[in-house]
């Protein structure tokens, strides 16, 4: 073929030029040829000659040769009259490109064809490497993006493992995640992802490929993807508990040395027990470390397809672990912050409660001072009135029509003095006046005492006493005072009239009194304040009535509550412990029995 050109030798004067040109062409790192219009090669340089010679020695007979393909392209070039460029098919490296150019005479007719044959294997390899690097960067970018979208630790762990095992991600068959425990002394298996056998793997991988999802889409849909899966690998990972002191263990070494690597069983030495637990012959491990703080490790293998783990795979796993480390630490910091915020909120709540208690104590202190002053002012005239009434009563004959009235004045004066004393000491029931009392009788007495205050034309008084109601141990005067305050509140709430009903009944350990009215009710904003000192919505009222009732009931070891609906009425619930119960802060033996 090279001799084909010798038949048309140049003139002797031009011969040195063509010899130098031929030498130059032979040195070129690409093929150069000239052919006739019929595709017959008339000249080839050394580069193309060697390629065609090598192909002739190795190519099978049924496959079209590169020489014939070049000849075919030459004929197409002659027919089209313009340059052509095409890849040579089925060459051993499949990276040869032929470019042909028509050689035209003065009339524009093709007299032959010149061509170049270029081996672009290096370019193709560089392009492949570039594409691979771009794909790797895309994987890490998508993984980082999704990880930044959550602070939930469980979600972060699942996202990381899916990124390691997804075909759109790093593509490992299985991945295991281990974290240091709270004390930082033991590396414990936390979560794993991966099929149990080749059949399951094929089913899962075919399903994921059929969806044609990007890695980001796969990561976002991980919850559905994980349901009912990966049971075996999670059983395996839960077996892994490695003390940080076991420095010969490969996983501990990876953390301590802050280095990712792969290890196989055939290398011998370390990790024999790990190979047995993981049921694999090779795995890669990458440490989870953030700002010199050890968090755990990621372990990955190709147990299903048995593909070898290369250095590039380990490097990618290491970068993935770096992203995971930052996300895990952020999650842990968020949890710590949330816990501190919760503790701070609880502390603020306790401070607020303490402030309320202190305010209440202060109000009660003011109440004590006021009631003390009022009592001292009233006690003297009450004593004088009582003294005169008793004096007149002694001198008056029982047959005198006014005898009974004077007797009532004397008796009520005594009661008023008792009430003054009780108000002064309402925060602690007088134990010397505790007695066994029937709640139904106390209700009847309170109704009688309040008869003058109730307009019977507007308000109906209804009682629903429980029969065989057990007695309670109480100061009857104080309980009547508590009932009077509650009754007055109910009467005030029914300016246009209504029904005031009182029901008594026994519960588990209490005698319960329900005082219900059909008034305008209590608004929700006032429900938590009605027992507070000096809180009132009544004109010309001091706001102590319900406070006193509440303290009286509570200091008898009872409970007081309220329920209301605006526009429908209010119900007060007063509970007093049964006679075998305890008075608040006292033992039964210290109580005075009737």
C-alpha cells in the first residue's frame, strides 16, 4: 500500500521536498491517507499503516475492516462533493474517527480524496472521567441539599443510608450506620438499609429504575421506600456494640484515625468477627466526625452483586460521611437547644406560679390587715350592743312581748362576733369549733338566713338533698359563711330572676354540694380569676367573698371548683371530706369530735 505511491514519483528537483514531507507525515500522531475517487488507498503514513496492520492481525473475518469503511467514506465524499466525518465501527478501541476531504481540479471535479484518521481514545477517557466527576458532585450536592432540609435525627440517618445505597447515589448494595452512645464509650448499631438476597435486590432495583427518579426525588420519598423493608440488615446492625477501647477493631480505628478505607477478608488480620457478623468478604468504612467530635461510622458493602470496592468508592463514601456528620451534629445541637428551651420554659412557668403565689400571699396579707382593722372597729359596738341586750334580757320578764326579740338580738350579736373572729382567722379553721355536721342542715340554715336578701318573685330556691347523707367534720359557722358567699354570687348573676338550685350527694370520699344558677354565666377570660383576692366584676364590691369561701373549703381538706357557660348559668362545686377523712395538715386524732 505504501509502495502504491512510488509509481508516481515526483521530479528530481521536487524529490527532497516530498521526502521531507513524507518523513513529517510519518511522525504525526494521527493517520494521513490519500485515495483515488474509487476508494483505493494510494498513500498512508506510518500511524495509519500500523493501525491497519494490527487490525488485520486481530480482526475477525466476518467484521467489516476499517480499510473498507474508509473506502466507503471516500466514495460518499466524492458523491457529495463535501468533507465528511464519521466514527470507524467495530475497531478494537472503537475510538477512531475518519475525516475525508475531496481533492478537486480547476473545474471543481474531484480527482481524489485526502483524509485523516484520529485516535480520540484519550479524549473519550477524559470526557468519561469528567462526566463521572460531574455525576459525583451532583450526587453530593443533592444529598447535602436534602440533609439541610431537616433537623430530625431519624430522617437524617435514613437519608444518608439511602444516598449511600441508591443507584442514583453511591450505589453500594448495603449500608450500616453506627453512632457513639450518650456516654461516648460504645459504638452502637443504629440503622441499616439493604436487601436480604439477590432476588429481593433485583425486585427493589428494578422498581427504583422504573420510576426514573433523581437522587433528590428518591431521598424525598424515602419514607414510603423503607416501609416493611430491610429487616435482616437491621437485625444485623443491632448486634454491633463495639467499645471505644477496642482500638484493634477497624471501625474504631477509622474513627480514631479520622480516615476512610476498605478492608477485605483475604487481607487477614483485623476484623474477622466483623466479616462474620456482616456476612460479607469486603466492606468500606468512613468515620462520622464533626469539628474533631467523634459521632460514629458508616459501613457499606456489595454483598449482593459481589462488585469490588475501589478507592474512588471509598473517597465518595468519605465525602458523604462528612455531609452526614454536619447534619447529625446540627440535629444533636438542635435537640440540646430544644431541651434547654423546654427547661427554661418550665423554669419560667414555675417562676410565674411562684409570682402568683407571692401575689396571693401579699393580697391575703392586705386582706388580713383590712379585716383586722374592720374587726376592731366593729367589735366594740358589737360588744356594747350585746352587753346591753343581755342586760335588758335579764331584767325583762319572759312574759314581755319584746322578750323574744331582745333574745334574738343577743343571739345574733354573739353570732356576728363569731363571724368577725372567723373572718380574721379564715385561713385556718378553729379546731376547737369542729363538729360533726349534716350538710343538708347547713344548706337549710343558710337558705333561712338569706331569705330577706332573696326576692321570691324573681328567684326560685330549689333544693335536691341526698337522703342518708353522711356527716362531715367541720366548723359549721365557716361553712355557712362559704355557702352565703356562693349563694350571693349566684343571686347577683340573676338580676332578671331565675332558679337557684342546690344539690347534695356523696362521692367516693367527699360530700359534694352543687350550687347552680341560671344567670348570665362567667366569661372564659375570668374563669381562672374568680377565686383571686380582690378580683370582682360587681360594682361596689371588694372581691373577697369567693376568695374567703375557697380558703374555708380548702382548709377543711376539701375542694372547690366552677363550671360556666355564658348566657346559660354557672355551677359551683364544693366538696368536704367525709368524717373519717383528714383536715388539711392535721391528723384525725387532733380533731375535736362532737
